[in-house]
């Protein structure tokens, strides 16, 4: 895999080479006009691609500063946490402070031994509440992710279908000009064959005759039903495929919108649940502290 700097350097080298080729071909006149045009098209394309890549590289590298700032902020917060663990007569999150708090709460709540407060029962009770809230949007997130993948596929399919339809349309639009060109070539080649034969230019006359017959053959083929039928059939097929692709794209877009709406609903439900989280979790803890009596015989 080639790194971005090397790839950009290679692209810029090709740009310079194609610019030189385009300029050279343009200077050669009409005989190289087609080559010059293709070279200039390549120059424009590589310039656009290079500019796009350089822009993306700049955006990506600019994130170095963002990451550095985030890590610096993380270090600052960790420093605050360390102070809370080590500084003062009673550091609020020191191990000794936590042990003392546990003992106080055990006495106040009647939990014995005190270590039971750190046991699985209370953690499970609270964790079940938190997990229930956190998982409210899981299915909606998964559905949206799937819908977005489908949408990306449908966008590509729609582009492909459009390109196929454009090609079929272009073929139909170009057909009259192709026939007219073959007719002109046949008439021109016939006159050339007669003229060159009369002038004694045997190779030229034969060449003109071959071109004449080739043009006549193409005209004869064009006059049959098959080519026109094929143009119509190709267009019909491409048109229907493009219409179906547009329908599929709309369905995919609708699905994404629907999934986004459902996710918003779930997020709203999460917000509501979070507002009452402490009360719900406290009730779950109370259920551990004061379990219901066992059913009677």
C-alpha cells in the first residue's frame, strides 16, 4: 500500500507529464487534436483528484491538534481525580474514605456484613435498570445502520442504472448520424473509386472500392429491422431498470427516514427514563434491602 505523500507526488508527476503531452499535441496541429483533447481532459481530472486528496489530507492531519487537545484535557481531568484521591485530610475518593463510607451506610441501612454493599446483589439491581435504559435504542440503532447500508447500495445501483440508460439513449440519438455518415462515405468512396481508376491509381481505386462496399454493407444492415429493434429494446430495458432503481432508492430513503424517526422516539424514551432513573434504581435497591416475604405454604 502506497502512502499518501508518495501517491500525491506520483499524481503530480503524471500531471506535469500530461500537461507536456497536451501542449506538444496541441502544437502539432489538427492531426493531434484528439490526442491533445484527451490529454487536457486527463490533466483536468488529475488536477481535481489531487486537489480533493490534498484537501482530505489537510482535514485529516488537522485532527492531530484535536487529538492532542483531547489527550491534554484527559490528563487534566485525571490530575483532578488524583487530587481527589490523595490530597486533604479526607480525600473524597481515597480507599480509606470509601471504606469508612461503606461502614457508615451499613450501619444506617442495616446491611451486614458491610462488604455486602459491594456485592453483586446491589450492583445487579442497579445495573439492570441502567442496562434497560441504555439498551432502549439498541434495536433502532442497528436498524438505522442496516438501512444506511441499503441506501448506499441503492445509490450506487441508481447511478449505474442512470449510466446504462444514458448509454442507451446516446446510442439511439447517434444512430441517424451514423447512418448519414455511412451514406456519405459510400457516395464519396464510389466517386473516389471511379476517379482513381480513371487516373490509373489501381491501389487507391481498390481501397476506395473496399471502403465503398463496407459502407454499403453497414447501410444494408441498418436497413434491417434488427438494429432499430435492438436500440428500442436496449432503451426499454435501461429505462425500466432506471425507474426500478429510482423506486428502490426512494424506498431505501424512506426506510432511513423511518429508522431515524424511530431512533428519535427511542432517544426521547431514554431521556424520560433517565429523568426517573434514580427513583427506579432506588426501588430496585429497596427490593434487595427489603425482599418480599416468601410465599406461604
